[in-house]
């Protein structure tokens, strides 16, 4: 049984979902530094996330796309509830 990309993850899901959206928006061509800056994590954390996302997208594109849909829904809900300036 394959473990999810979130297995033993220490980052919160909001960062993961942001990373997944950015990964896909960048046509899966994103650098560690770009991802780290985009979601405000260390380069080491961004590297680990990228490796997991790249592996997951190769193993099961359909499953990864479903996770992307969930991430998009989650971040959309978060943005709706953020206070407007």
C-alpha cells in the first residue's frame, strides 16, 4: 500500500494545498527556492514536498489531480473567509 504525500508531514495542510496548486500552476516545473518563497517554508521543506509531489504525480496522475481539486476547494474556502482590507 502506498502512503500519501502527507504521510509524516510536519507542514500544515494549507501549506501543502498551496504547494500542490503552485506545482500544477507551474506546469510541474518549479524550483525548490520558488516553492519555498511561495508558501513560506525552508528550502529543505520545499525540497521534500517537491520530491513527494513529483513522485505522486508520476505514480498516479488521476489521484494527484483529485488531490489538486481538493486543494483548490480548500484554498477557495479559506480565501472566502479571510477579512477584506
